[in-house]
């Protein structure tokens, strides 16, 4: 199959809408990362997403909408908490897990009785949903297991020959996937950290939002994941990544002592010059949003440059940086050392 890459102008959006209405799949930009979209009402179309990504069938997808009325039939009910969060954060990088409704294709939910929904803010994502009039199931547009793509170029790298059309909407502004919060249980629970933080959710809900254990810890053998995506090694570059905790001086010493041929550093902005091996920077030390925006590109650059082993600077585990730490932990397969 030939894969076309087109600037996301009016005609390209119209072409995407035609493909989607016909049961096809299309890669589209969102404010978080690029996604592979299909009609969430069409099980056969959704299956094509799983095939294109090589994604395990038991990992459910997020349904993207452009207005609240689209929730009708997609979700079983809209709890009070969901109304408050939608009011505060939609359109934007927040996904809510709600009881599933009758219209959504079974393939989207991977057998669960809940469904993930989000209203993106990216103008191209919104234009495509509006043009086809369909709720769109869309996971990140990477091959399963590799870092989520934040540019159309990286989508092409993973998806060439696997889907007919990629809409190019430039670089994604957030850079990590949406915050996922479950509102299906008695208490709100953060399943995946993102740009919208636990603190922000708590402020709006005026109650405690629990943190899923899977955010910072590897699932134990036999344990079931609340968010199935958390159980897979994710976001991983080809290089072996180790997170090095401690201040910059201690980090430099650690790198000096452990560097071998093929070792690279994944460090904060402005630190490269002081390091004894080649390095890739991923945002300012004290700025979680900046780190989020650059992390996945940095991981892909390490592969492009042939890194064999990577020592990564450790982000904070609070605010937006919690999302960065969560993704980096998976890229590192939970290898963390104290310098
Ligand atoms: O920012 C994003 O959310 C991007 C863009 C394209 O919108 N999409 C994205 O999709 O990251 P994906 O498929 O890569 O991640 C969806 C996550 C997975 O961890 C999945 O397990 C979880 O959401 N999820 C989906 N439906 C769920 C459900 N019903 N219950 C619990 N977790 C669910
Ligand atoms: Mg993904």
C-alpha cells in the first residue's frame, strides 16, 4: 500500500473524512501525539488499527469526539465528575474512562465494560471529526512498543505501507499522551499521568484522585492492569536506557565511570557540553512541560544516532514531570540507579 503524506489543508481533511466514512484508517495530528484514527462505530475499521500497529487485541483504544453530544450512546452515563472535568479541561489532553454505551464497537473496548473518551483541542483532529461526523477511535500512531510520534515524519517512519494517508499538522505541542483518569469506580483514579496533572484534577473535583500503582511500578506477575496499556514495555528505543538519579555533578561522575563505546547521555537543556560522551537533550531541568514536549523525539534521535546504552537524567515525579518520569521508566524497563 502506498502511504501519502499530505499537509492538513481543506482538501486533505476532506479526503481523510471520506476514507474514514468508508471504513478506512488515517493518521492524524492531535495536541498530544499523532494518532491512527478509525470510526469507533465500525468494528472492522477498528481491527485495521490493531493490524497496522501490531497492537495486542486486549489493549483498548481512546474514542475522540468534537462535541459533548457525541457522547450519546458511546457512554452509558455521564457522571457528575465527568461533567466537571469536561467543563474544565475539554477540549484538551484529558481522557476519561466511563461506563460503556451500546453504540461503540466491541473492538474499541477490548472486552471491558468501560470506554475511554477524549475531546482533542488540535484544530486538525477536530476538523477531521467534524468532517466525517464520526467518533474516532485513535491510539498513538507508533508501531506497538516504540515511542509515540510527535511529528508526521516519525509517523511515516513507523507506518509507511501500513495505512493510506498521514495528515501533517506540524509538531505536537504537548508531546506525551493524554492524562487518563478513570471515573468508572467509586473514586476517581489517575491511570496514566499527562499534561493535566493529578493536582489539577483534584482542584476541580474537590476530592482525592488516587494514583494507580502501575504508574510508578512494574506490574507483578499475574496482576491485572486497570489500564491494559500500562503492562506493556512501551515507548522503548532500541538502546538500553538506565535512569540515573541524583544531582548533575553526581550524574557526570557516574557517566564518567560507566561509559563504554556506544554510550550516550539523555540530559537536560544546556548540560551536553559538560558530559564526556555524545548526548541528546530533552528539555529544561526544572520544566516538566518542556521535557514532555521533547522526550519522545529525543528517544528516537538516540536510535538514529546508534546509541547502544543511554544514561538518562531523572525528571521529578510531580506535576507534568510525573508523566515524563512514567514514560521514561518504561523506556528504561524500570532500570533506575542512584548516583
Ligand atoms: O493523547 C492520547 O491519548 C493519544 C492521542 C492519539 O489522542 N492516544 C493514545 O492512545 O495515547 P493509546 O491507545 O496509545 O493509549 C490509550 C491508553 C492505553 O494505556 C489503554 O490501555 C488505555 O488508554 N485505555 C483505553 N481504554 C481504556 C479503558 N476502557 N479502561 C482503562 N484503560 C483504557
Ligand atoms: Mg500508545
